[in-house]
């Protein structure tokens, strides 16, 4: 069954490439280069050092804004999940921030704080933070009260209760916030870079757009998807496996 | 460790339609050191409320729970109806977490007495309910409390498993004596386990009668003896019939 699933997944991937190849040959135009050309451009960009440089900068921004969002989001989310009054007070704020379009936050940050690295990171954090807060808040509300009572009766204390009772229960919610966070943040970062930075993936893609260089745009996209997939496979999946090893 | 005194003047709560309801009224009990006491009463009479008060999970009451001459608060260990083990920690880790400092020797002895040494590194989800209950018992004994509170811990076990866990519990208790307050609505179970039975009434809950169980410990596995003691109790104290 496992093998069959893997085969299906490989077949579907090959089909996607085949459709792309077919369309590219059919259209026969610069606007849709064939996979082979894109791979060739990818190789050149890596060799020239351009792609690693810009990809690295974007990844650094991603790591910084992601870490800040997750850390603050978890802390605030747990606080709101535990304290009903604070939750009631900030609920409206959350709804407002959740509904502000990303583009608006980015432009406002640039207008208010200048075209700086700080503005760029802040814009991404403001976009991501409400999602993390909501996810973690729901996780905190769903904590098993029986286990918390047990921890109280056996005098676990705050540290032990958090580490051994609360955090393992929040783990699936943190992982959900991480996954949706990575997907959301990297999309926002590209816009942030496109609008107000002079380096990074977003800046490069804007450049290629002006040159109508679709092959480079696709090459950068593939590189970025590969990096995000590697994070999923090399970091998130093993973390999940380790944390859920107790499950039957 | 010393005797423990329960003196609850009243415990009230407000129902959904804003009615004041008295759950416990004038409940006085002395629990002599290392005695095994079974509280027997109808379902919903407030037995769990009493245990929650003793465990400090419920502080909205008038009265006092104290121990010894100096009236200090006794330390407790609570064995819940549901074992309440952390599913993401192994059996051994679950026991270790309840302790202030590592006591590997004590854990080893307890695991051996409860015949669970072989599963100590397994996760609770991989174990049967009977095993999980035994782990909850070990966790409670390991903390060496002034009193062990047990809230119908064998309620959903099948008869042979319940009998096995009961006998392991008594075995453990005889090796490491503790005061135990055991809640049940099963009179046969209470007779098989207890030194003393305390019968409770419902709404409000109060002590109706106290009976010493005279069957020697060695003969508690004889069903016929338990049954005849039960019958005698029911004949002698007609009020008990209405309580169970």
C-alpha cells in the first residue's frame, strides 16, 4: 500500500512535468519555457552565485519573521486561551488584524517606518501573528482539564506542568501554525521585497518581470519550493514523528 | 503520618436555574492512620465532591480538612476514576513526574509488586485499562502521601481484572501502609477491601452509619463470606438498602 502510494505520487509528479512540457512545446514562446530550459537557467543562476545570495537573504528574513511570529503568537495565544477576560478584550483586535490585507500592512509599514529591514520584518510579523495567536488560543482552550487537575494534585508546579502536560497537547496546533505560517510568510516576504527591498527573491522576480524573463522566474520559484519542501521533510516531519511516537 | 479529620459544615452550589443546593451538610469523619476506609453511597450523592475538596480542587466550602495534633493540611495522592496518565510519557516517566526527586529504587519495588516491570518503558496507549489503573495506583503510592484518595478506580473493569487489581492493591497497601479513602457504590467491592465502611446519604450528603468489616484479610477472597456479610449488613441496617 505504501509503495503504491509512492508510485502514485511519482506518477502524478511526472504527469505535471509532461503537461508543462506539452504546453511549452505547443505554445512555443518565451512566456512558457520548457522544463529543460528552466533547469538549465537554474544551474546557471546557482553557478553565478546570484540565486544562493538572494535566496539566502529571503530565507534569513523568513527565519527571523517566522521565529518572532511563532514566539509571540504562542505566548499571546496561550494567554488568551487561559484568560477569558483578556480573550474577550482582544478578540475584536484579532478579527481586525486577521482581515487587513497583507498589501495594506506592507505599504503602511514602509510609509510609517521607511524602506528599511525593520519595516519589512514588521510587516511580515503583523501579517502572520494573528493566525498563530488564533491557532494556539484554540489549542489552549482545548487542553485536557483532567490532566491539569492531575498535575495540580501531584504538585507538578508551573514548569513541569507546562513542559509535560500543556506543551505536548499544544504540539499539533504549533505544527499546524508552523506549516500554514511557512506557506503564508514566504508569499508575503516576496511582496515585501518586491515593494521595498533591493535584494531577495521578490526583488529578483520583479527584475525578471521587467525583462520578461519567465525562465528565471520559474527557476527561482522551483529553488524556493525545493527549500520549503526540504524544511518540511528534514525538520517538520521528523519533529512530528518524534513528538507523536507515543500514539498507537 | 497521623489521623486525619474531615469536618465539612456545608458545601453548597448554585444550579443552572439559580437555585441554591446543599451538596454536603455536617459531615464529620475521623480517618485513623493507615486504615482502609470505603465510602459507600448512591451515585451522584457527592462522594467525588468530597474527594475534590480533600484534594484542594474544590475550595468553595465551609469546614476543615486537617491532620494530626497541629491541624495541618494532609498531603494527598488522588487516584481518579479515569487513570489520567500522560499518554506522551512512558509508564516510568509518568510515575517519576509525580515525585519531587528521583527515587528509582522505590519505583522499581512498586512496579515489581504491581507486576508491571516489563512494561515500564511503554506508553499508556499501548496498555490495557487494567494496567493503566495499576500504574495510577503506583504513581499515588510512590508520592508517599498522608492519604490516598481513590474515586471508583475499578469501575469499568471486567470482574476478573477488577479482582486481580484489587488483590494487587491490598498487597501493595500491606507492604506500604497508608490511610486510604476509597469511594464506591459497589458494596461487595467495599467489603472486600475496607477496614471500615462509611455509608453516606444523598442530598445533602452526610454520614448515615459506620461499620467495621470483621472478615479477616486472608479470607476476603471468599465470595461466600463477602456475600453473607453483605446480607447481614442489609438485614441489620435497613437504611443501607436505600443507599445502594
